[in-house]
C-alpha cells in the first residue's frame, strides 16, 4: 500500500464502500465484513486489521453508552429530579451493558 501526497483516491474508495454501508446499516457490527474485505483488497497486513477492526467496532459502543447516560441525566435534570452520584454511576454501568448488547 502506497499513499502519495494526496490520498484522495484512497479516501474516496473507503468512503464509497465502507462509509455507504455504515451509513445505511447504522451498525458497526454489520460493517465489519465490508471493512475486512476492503483492507484485504488494499493490501494491508492481515495481522493488523483482523484485530483492529472488530476491536474498534466494539470500543465504539462506549459512545452509545455515554449518549444514553448524558441524555437521561439531562432529561431528569429538566424534570427537576435530583440525582446523586451513585445513581449516575449505576446509570452509566447499566447503559454500558445495554450498549454492548445492542
């Protein structure tokens, strides 16, 4: 794999194939096979992408947990309900477990 000074062709290829699938399926797990095939066609080292792509898709689930927690705490605050720190931590843990199961 050789990337020149302007890697626009590579970026457009990745966006066209991987980005379109990710956008329309809205699922990191559904996009894993597409990303693996794309990396294979680009000639990347299999040892690297076979670990990093599934790991990245799993780590990305933390973003969903953070979003769920922040939106829930904002809604509770809007309703005028007081939330203590242990309850907020419990909400974060439950949201993380739910995000991994989604």
